[in-house]
C-alpha cells in the first residue's frame, strides 16, 4: 500500500512538472516572402514585396531580407534578432540605415511592424 501511494505521488509530480515545462520553440529558420506596407502619413511609396531568409546561431537569429519598391529602390539588409516565445524582434541594417522591427510568429507566418529612416509600416511574410 505504501509503495503504491509513493508511486502515485511520484507520477502526479512528474505529470505536473511536464504540464508546466516550457513549450519547444518553433523552428523559424528558412526562406520567407510577403509584403510590406507603409503607415500614413509619411508614405512616399505605398508598399511592396519583401523576401529573405532567417538563420539561427544559438539564441541569436540572422539572415537577410530584401524590400522592394522603397523610396530608394530595392534595399537588402542583414537581420540581427531574438526570439522570445512567439515574439521575433530585431533590426535589419544596411548602408542606408537601420530598420527596427517587432514581429509575431504564428505557424508559418511572421507579421509585425517596423520603423526606420525611410518610414514606418507593417509587414507579413510566409515561410516557404
């Protein structure tokens, strides 16, 4: 009887620990494509296509993205970002400056907002 009670308590404790274990982070690495849109009032260009890739090195994320139809034409920049839960936040930088972005991962979609020297807006890209 005592062994059965101890075993039951141990199984219950294990079940509770597993239910509170953090969920595994999604694999967000890969190629993405989608659209960016300018947020008025400072819109010279309404938006355009964007595409790129996300890589991972430990807890840091990198890669590059290209934004088309910007006020200076097509821009390609390097990503420096982190993932916490489903929040993917960071920068895209090149010689024109740095764009700050805040994104939310849901399945294979990354949606968010950005601000930088060429304007502010939103974006939505899908993993290919």
